[in-house]
């Protein structure tokens, strides 16, 4: 039964169309980073970046190197779009995107993580079997069909993402409109719509529409009777997000995914009339079917379990941030802090504390990150210790930090008596120097 379900061959028009859309958008993602100044602000201006802990070797290329890096990304995206040397082009983009994703967290975005997952998936899918340079050059390899699992894995991944995004919003500060209110207040300066966004009904509309849309969009797209209606709603929803929140290619990528939900006949008729339509529905079980099923199962298990790991870590993830990343907790809270770092020379008998001037080390954007994120505080403490070591000074680094969540009164966040430069970072459990509170 599972072989019939996964390996029945279906028309591949949806995947081919999506490859073109995907390649175009990832090309824009790379080119946009160059011309909007994102590379300058995030990768060139800072003296260093806050990489994922344990990947310290990932730092930006010197000089204008990151401009060339992103230019190559853009070329790979274009080659994916036209389907030239598709596997190599997709692999090149995936590797380079993974590098920049793990290289910096100051501009962390759940959509960047989703793009990494999609790159890995598209690398495995036969997305250049038609309407591509590769298929033109090698017509003997041209195909008009694909196994059904190619569509099912994408739909399953999207269902996981949207469902967790909905469930994560079920907490008081979202339900009472506090978070949407704060988000809209930061956009009051927008021309034309800025004042309108401050209306009380808008914040509640955003709060509950966000929950319902994320929870229901995939099931309603799968049901033929509601498909077109939810597609129209999706256009408005994603365009609103694009204009108000300015989150890059994600809204357009989300609309691109809808090609996998409409009927194969409709997608073929709208986009690929010249392509023969496949109707044989053969079942072709590859020799590696068991291995493929195992890989798909492991992938889905990881995607389902990663977002719930914070339930097994002491403390509220909204406060501690432990388990926040890779969990589809998108735009859920406002976080700010007042944080100072102090060093104590271990050879000073008086133990005098010396305040660290963070401006000597950090960009403006990094200052905001270090002010409220515990992993960035820990990493900065290591940087400070290393900087003083160049002066032959062995120092302890202490942190005085108070954090506010969603505009609430600040509370003490870090144990001020812990030398943050001498404690390890716990990857899979809590870090005891983060002060927990019983809510």
C-alpha cells in the first residue's frame, strides 16, 4: 500500500513550474541582499558575526568577498531557474546558503531556515526533467512524470511549518492583541497605512487571522471545494505580510507552493500546454525504495520533533530563548534588554570591575542582539575574554542584564555572579546562569 501511495507516477508539471518560480526567487534573494545594503550592514560592517555556536570558523570573507559570494549565489539561482546543470547548481546554492545561514544570527529569520530546508528538498527532487536546459541537451533523459512522494513531502513540510506557527501563537500576549499592537506601533510611520494599522480592530484581526490562517490553510488547499477561496485569501494575506513586515521572498514563495495543491490538469493547462500530459499512473518502485522511505521518515520525524524540544527544557522559551530557533516561532514576541558587561582581572587582588565598551566591538544591530539574546551574550563574553588575552590579561566576564518581553517591566535575566567566559554552552538543555521565573 505504501509503495502504491508513494511511487505512483503522476504528471510533473507542478514541480517543473515550481522549479522556475523557486529559482527566480532565490536569485532575487541573493541579488536583493547586495542592492538593499543587507550584506554591508550584516556581514561587512561588523568586526565579526555571531555564528551558530560551534561553527566559529564560519566568518564573512574579507573585503568585498561577501558581495562576490552573493553574486555567485545569484548565478546559481538563475541556473536553477533555467535548469542548467541543475543538480550542481542546486547543490552550489544549498552549500553557500547554508554557509551564510550558519554564519550569522543577528538577522536570524525562520524563513531563512525554511529556505535551507527547501534547498535540500529541491536538490533531491527531479525538478529539471522537463522545460530545462538539461532536458534540451539530453532529450533521452526528459520525463513528463514524477513519483507522487515528490509532492507529498513538500505538502507535509508545509503542513508542519504552518501548524507549529499557529500553535505557537496560542499564548496570552498574542491572544489579547499585545504582540500585534507592538508590531503595528513600530510601523506607524508607514505612509498611507501607518495610522490605519494602529486601530484596535486591526491588531485583533491580525492576531486571530494569523492563528486561523496558519492552522487551516493547508487543509483548505487540499479540499477541492475550498481551494480557490483560500487561494484568494492567501494572496491578500501574503501581500499584507510583504508590505507591512517586509519579509523578503517568503510571501511569494508561499504563493508559489499553491501549484502543488491545484489539480495536475489545471496546472498543466495554465502553464505547460505544450508539454504532453501524463495519465498512465504507473507504479514504478525503485531499487532503493526502502532506503528512500527510511530517509523520508527520518526527515519528517526530525521536522516534527525539533519544534517541541523547548517543552523539555526548563523555563519559558519566550523568556529563555532556549529552543526558540528552528521551531517556527515566527514574529511572536518583542524582546528588548539593558545589558552591561564587566571584566575582572583575575590577577587583581582587589577584584575591581571594569565596564566593557560594547561599541568598540559591535555594530548597532549587534548591540540589540547582545542586549537580549543569551547565546549572543555568551559568545560576546568569549570574544571579550579573547580580546583582553591579547593584552596578556586573564579576565572573568560578568553580565548585568535586564530583559523586557512584549513591553512588560524588565527583569533580571543573567546571574551577575557567573563568569560567562568560563562556563560551557549547553546545546541540549538549559543554561543554569539564565534566571528562570515562575509565571
